[in-house]
C-alpha cells in the first residue's frame, strides 16, 4: 500500500499486503461483537453488509459507512475506530486476481484523507485506502463492487436484483467482455458494452446507461449515466483487471483537443478529479480515430459536469459589444498579453462556427493574446490554446466557476512592467515533472530522480495589456461569479453590528513595536467602502465593507461577500494587487489574542487551494498590534459569514459562541480546551507565561469528511486516547488522558454530525 501516514501504516499493519490478505467473516456475528465491545460506535438501525478480518483487525461495510477496527500496540488493547461515510467517496476500484498474482484488491479514495504530501525526493504517496483479499478467503470482490455502486451512486435506494452470471463466467478476467475490448476496434458500441458490463461481469447498476466507450490498447474508458469507469487489463494473460469508478461529482474540470494537421491526427480528452495527488488528479485518453466527434464529447461533458440548466447572466460583465478588434500589437505577439474582445461576437462564434458552448450558456467576456483566447461564460472559464505551426490543433480547457477558491487582479506598473494580471487559484491538485540530479556518494557520482511541482490547473495566470483591459470590470465579474453568497447559501449577506469595532489605543511602547513589526490597525470601514466603490470600483454594487485594517500602504478588508487584501507594490505604488478569498471557500479559521510580551493579535483564514498553499500560504494571515483591533468581534464576524448565520448581539465574554450555538462536549487539556459545539469544533489554545495570548481555531462540520477515535491501551505505558478528524482543511485532533473523559461519547457525537445530519 503506498503512503507513509499514520492511516496508511495502520492499514499495512492490518494486513493489506498480498501475503496476509483479508478473508470474509460472518457479518451478523461481527456486528454482535461490536455492540458488545463498543455500543457507542453504531448508529440506530445501522447494519453490517460485509465484514472482513485479517490477523487481529477487521473492516466492515455497513449500511451507513466503511468502519475499521484497528487494534494497535503490542497487546492490542488500544483500538482505533475509523469511519468513512459513503458520501465522502470520490472514487473506488476493485482488482481481480491474476494468473500468478492470486490476491484481489479494493481501493477507495475518500475526501479529507491524505497519506503524505508532495516531496522532492520521492513520489507522492497515493491517498487511496487499499485492502488486499485472499483469493480463497471467501471474498467476492465483484459483489463488493456492486454494493459500493449502490451506496455511492444510488444512496438510500434498495439494491436491485442482479441477473446471474452465465455458467463458467465467474472469473471476470476471462469474460467475453475482455475478448471484446482486446480486439482491433478503436471504438466500442455503447449498447454492447452496457449489456456485457451488466451481466459479465456485473460491474454496472441495472438501471445504469453507457453513453460512450473508448478503447486504447487493452484498456477501456466508459462514460455512463452515473460515473466514469476505467478498465485496466493487466498481466500477460489479461486475467488481472482493475475496474476504477469515478463519480461524476469527483470530476472538477475537463479539456478536449482537436486533431492537428498532416501526421498529427489524434484527439485528446483530459479529466481532472478532486483527488489530492499529483498523478491521480487527472487522466488522459488519446482518441486515435480522427473521425471522433470531439466536440460531441465536449458537449456531453458539459451537460454532465456543468448541468443543463440555464445559469443567470452577470450584471457586471463588460462585453465590449460592438468594439472592433484592433489587434494587440507587439505586446500580444511578443509577450502574449491579452486584450478585450466583443463578447457578443465570440458568443455567436462559439455557438455556431465552433459548437463549444451549451445552448443555455452565454459568453459574457472575451480576451485574446497572440493566438490564445480566454472566455468568461455564465458557467465556466474556458482557455483556448491553438498549437503547432498551423494552429489547427486546438486545446479547449474548461474550468467551472465553483473550482475557484481565490482570485486576484493586479494593475500595471509605471515603467518597465506595464502588464496588468489576473490570477486564479483552484481546488484542483497541482501537477509535477521529474528531472535527473547528480549527487556524490563518497567518490562516486550517482544520479537520482527528483520530483518538481508544476501548477497545472491548480493555478492560472493571465497577462493583460494595460491600455486594452477594464481591470476593475474583470475584478467585479470574478466577484460576481465566485463571491456572491446567494449562489451557494440561502442566507443574506451578514452586516457588521455597530459598536463591535471599538478598540482601545495602544501605549507608546506597544505603538512603537507595532510600527516596527508592520502590524495592521483597524480603520473606518465607511471610508474604505466609499473609495472601493468610487476610485477603483473593485466592489460589487451591493457589496459593503464591514471591517478594514491598514498597514503602511497595504489594506485588508472584510466585506459582506469576501475577505480582500490590497497589496500596494513598487516605488510609485501604481502596481496594486487585489486578492479575494470568498467566505464560501473558507474551510477553517482562527483568531489569536495578544499576550503580555507578544504584542500581536492574529487572524488566519484557511482555504483548500493546493498551489496557493504551496506558493502563498494556507489562506490569509494578519497580525494586529495590541489594542488595534477587536479580536473577539472579528471572530464573531467570521463565524457568522463562514457558517452563513446572521446575528446582531454578543453572547458571552469572550464572545466566541454565536447566540444559538451551544457546547455539547468539552475537554480540558492543561490550560487548553477542545470544544464540540452544535456548529463547529473549537480548539482554544492558551499560550505564553501569563496566558493572556489565546488562539481560537474553528473547524465547521461541513468540511469534515472522516474521523477516528482511538482508545487508550490497558497497559501503563499508553496513557492517552486520541481523537482525529479528517477534513478539507487537513487533519485536526487531540489526545485525552486515560480515564479523564468519555472518549466514546465523541464518536457518538461525530456519528451524528458527519453521518446522520448530512443524510
């Protein structure tokens, strides 16, 4: 099993290698034992459908989730219970046994799970959880595949009757279907594929329809009404077959590439997924038949990923209707700088001449550089990249607006650097490349492979000609598509209650240290609101500044729609970066009060944007001088925005909880506290000798995807139980001293928040 985190190490120890694969056990007996050992683990009405065991560990596939019992330590008295809701499954794969490799395998990719980050010296470990089964262990991996089909693609619907397999066709590796896909045909009839995959072997759901199928060598990619299915035939005999299923909700972005001229007659299809891995984040398919209707495939992907409903147009698009394109001059050809085009003409072109857009989709803004183009539509951002000398080979990359986690526009400078710029960070994981590096091993020179990150679709940057772009219109349009609360929440924008921003003046020494450290100080939001609506016009008409903080020439504002950093650069200050973090994209946040000796208070907002996290930071971090900001008011304001709540009053002192928020479970660890409230998990970290510096970290339950609770061992050397939560904001957790708290009550509580409440 690839990976090196605690989770993957536990899986390996539990027997997920081929030499000690898992075997099936009686599901009824297994659930009876769990009820006796740990009754808090199960939810009312939960049943076990499959149960497997190896050595001393077990895994259960229940009616609600995948549940793991992992005995740890030498004695095994410490038990980790791990829960992975079916709603968090992005993809899964089953692999049949081969002629020489007799083991079978199941792999599941779940949200919030990571087995290690990107490393320069080794390949990034896969985030998949993999379990190996003995071939003679009574395990029917295809029955397990059908069960996951139903739980992933048909939740809440009773499984339908599966037609029995024809006699002699029990081994999926030797089925007639494999004979079909190993032939010479480059395209497969979807009806034949559907018939075979619903009976021999029964991979698809009974009501699942195959829409398209493509073959490359011995492997096949199938696009169905429920998923993208990749069939990988392995080994010399082809008996070992891997069936990997991606839910359509796992597909984030896509690209199609038309054939080129002369000898380049290949089409290409690329799909990007939500899997956080440099190589598993996407897969490509070469369509070697030049007669393939690549635009028909593109239209199909649009309907599946973007939906077929009509998206409302934006009131903030500058379409430049009727504007003649005068060309970009030397800047466009030499530097690729883009200029604005008549969006109405491009809308006609990409509906009629090149059928790229849906009938319910409208091109609202358009830009062009040397040959490349950029389209803003009501549903997505499209990058058009002509390639080759003739430019006949064209790549069309589509990025839906909900992929965007943060965005920025930057004005041009005064002298040499006159380009304006737009930057977009997404939740798609970044790519990589490899290089060979020399190193000395004693007197010997050796070579090794190193892994270097590349942004891919995780980060997009475009240069604009300063005098041929309405940068403010671009900024407002991005805000209208990515920062409007109404598109993702039924709650109205939250105003800042009056009186909450009052704060005391710092002393002389504190003021001097604040000046040395470039700390932010709170300023009048009304003045900032007026400037940002008039002078640079970066805000939406209905967007209001609720808080403002100033540090030198730089400003951070909190509006009704987003957190925004305005970074003034250069000697003249003409080059300004406007960075926006929509509240709907914030996964976790924290505020920290000032201490006696550390005079800075802090605020941090965290995103799930891989390239942003690598190159910029986890989100937005601000240091405040002591007494220069009301940190409690800031915490309350962020809580209201991120959790989509409205309130105009304080509750406690300090006002950390919202009025309708209560504490359900709390643990005290020295001076620190861990709190499970009705709306979030809060970690209160008291720091410093005096304890005046306090950090309040909040994790809303929405991005929480999986969790585990590990009891303390019975021997005297293990004194701690553990709680861990896997989320889009990373892993959160804490230790609890033995016999100092009901650790299993946490499991029951997380069952409710992560399973029952989300169904």
